[in-house]
C-alpha cells in the first residue's frame, strides 16, 4: 500500500481501497493489513493457531472459506448468532426499511417504539422502559449509570470471574485482573465477591452503599460457570432487602441461548435492570439495550430536565431496530429456546460420555446451547519435554490447541473463554441440527483418542505453530 499523501480539493488520496478491491484481497494481504493497521498481536496469535483463514460466505451454522471448504460455526459470535448467519428474515427486514431515515434524532422513531413495546412484553416482571445502544458494554455502562442515578448510591458489587465489557465502567465490574490492571484507577467503590456465594453478597450489601449488584445468570467468559441452584433467586431477595438494584447481564445468555428466553427465568427471577445485546441484532446489526421498571427509570431520568442525561447517537436507529424486531419474531416462530433446551441436553449428554472416557477432558458444563469444556492441566514434566514454547502456550491455552485441531482438521470453529483459557465454548446457532452436533462430538472423540495426554496435544500445537510460521498463502 502507498504512503499517505495530502489530498487536494479535486482528488481523493492515492491508494484508497474501494469495496470491490477490499473483497478481492487474498489471505496474505488481509493478514498484512491487520499487522500494519490493526491489532498486530492479535493477528499474530490467530495466525499461529491457523485462525486467520479468509471466510467469504455464511448461512445458518455454516461458513465457507476462499477455497470453498465448509465449516461449522460452533463459536456463534460469542452468543451473537442465535439465529445463525444471515438469517433471511432479518436481511429481509433490513431491505424493508432501506428507504426510512436511519438516524434522525429530531423525531420519535417508529421502530424504536415498537421494539421497546415488544421487549416489555417478553422480559420478566415489571421491566418496561428500554434504552437502546450498540453493544453489551454500552448496555452495562448505561445500567450502572441508571442504578447510581436512581438510588443515589455509588457502590457496585460484582463477581470474580465475571465479564461485562471493556469500556471503563464495564471493565470496573469485570472480574479478571489481566484486563483491569493496565487501566487503573477504574471506577471507585466497585467490590468483587465470589460468584455463587450468598454469604459474601450479604456481607457486601450490609453497608447499604451499593447502588447495584451486577451478575451474569451463567458466567460466560469465566468458563461457562453455572451458579448453585437457588443462588440467583436468593441474591435477588437480598438486594431487595438492602435497597440495592439487581442487574442481570443477559448479553450472552439472552434470547433463547440457555433454553429459556432469558436465563434468569430458570429461577423465576425478575431483575430491576436487564442488559441485552449480541443476538438482539439478529447477528447482522450492532444492537444493545437495557430495560428497567417504570419506577426506576423515573427516579433516574423522569421529566424533561433529566431526559438527556444519557443518550446515544446510533442507539435505536431504524435498521438496528428492524433487525431486532425480526429477531424476536424468528425466535418465537422457530421455537429456538425450546430447540436450545432439547438439543443442549442431547449435546451435554454426549459430551459427558466423552468426559468419562478421556482424562484430558476435566469437566463438561452448561445449559441449553451454552456449553464449556474444561481441560486438565499438565504436570511439571511437560515443560521439560516441550522445551518451554508449547508448555507456556498450552499450560494456559490447552483449549486453544483443541480449538485449533477442530478448525484445521475437522472444519469446526470454536474458541476459548476470555477469563478461563482452558475452557473452550460451544455456542452454535440455535438452529443447529443433531447431525451437526454429532459431527462435533465425533471430532472431539478422535482428537482425544489421538492425544490422550497433554504432551501429545502440546506437540501437535507446536507443529501447527511451525506450519504457520512457514506458511504464506
């Protein structure tokens, strides 16, 4: 690519790529552009694990690379693809509104009004008033601000191992030091407690300084961690006793993923605030929201004087709302929550059979089609045998090595969870078939038969890395 040149009034800068040229870039060119203009470290990591493939088409559970090979997507956009890739009804909805003004703040958006109405109808309890934004992190930021404004308190309680986003407020309540430490000081008065520990929660609540307790009904990036039975319900009761708002972060668990429309419904929990995103946009549009009760909203933002305290330029735009309206319709029409419950039970049973047979697989856990596989750690001998490189990688990223084999040898896409890299997530679109599930189970079985111990898996990872270092496609 050419160096920057100063534009004049008549001509665009030299070397700009138009859409057609961008679509024609090959794998090596894409890799080089990422290395030069985007996140070089991430690009290197993906290249070493052979995750830098160039995908050119997607539909449902399947994606195809530039060579025409089909892959099954069991990563599912970290929960953003509950409907699968490019659902035709979502794409049709976008076509239907293509002539509407997409962003026009000096008006009341008709689609935003309809979507807010629908969310109030499908969410638990007295949740009624929505705020629209563009991502899960933005939904969390808005929820934290709402809680502080509504209660007059400033403290926030969150859980160790949690993940709520990487913007400064959301990061302040995300439970992994690796992501927090480079950005301190974060928001003050944010207190971490163990996930699932009601005694610790009540102790934190007793000062009556906490505006909110924010919790994932199932920890996603923590490694697909389910709470103890009854935990969410009792946590909700404790929050009410101490005047603290209960925020359910359903960004990853919502819209049918766990076998319920929303995961908190498994214990009939009615949050004060619920954060939504990911699949709300149908896998096509960036879309986030939080929804709260009329009472809480009015305390924070009631009346014209406070109406503009928290806003978003792109939040509630016509295309995003159209995609969300279509998404909700599809979830009910195709009974996706029930599909997730039934297929998830089948998937979990088959995976637990593998766990009984293969020591490398430490634990299988999840609910619906939100499933995590945790791997056993190597002993001290592994570090000597692998001369350091594979050991350092695999001691923390055994999951990524399994994911690499699934991708390269079986055409199955998955990845590890951010807060526990020894867990790979299995979160396919909810329209996945049993045959596709069986294909994944068979692939895992073959991998575990071939690599019955850590050192074999590490050696395989070294081979993948060496191939990546010498490959130039």
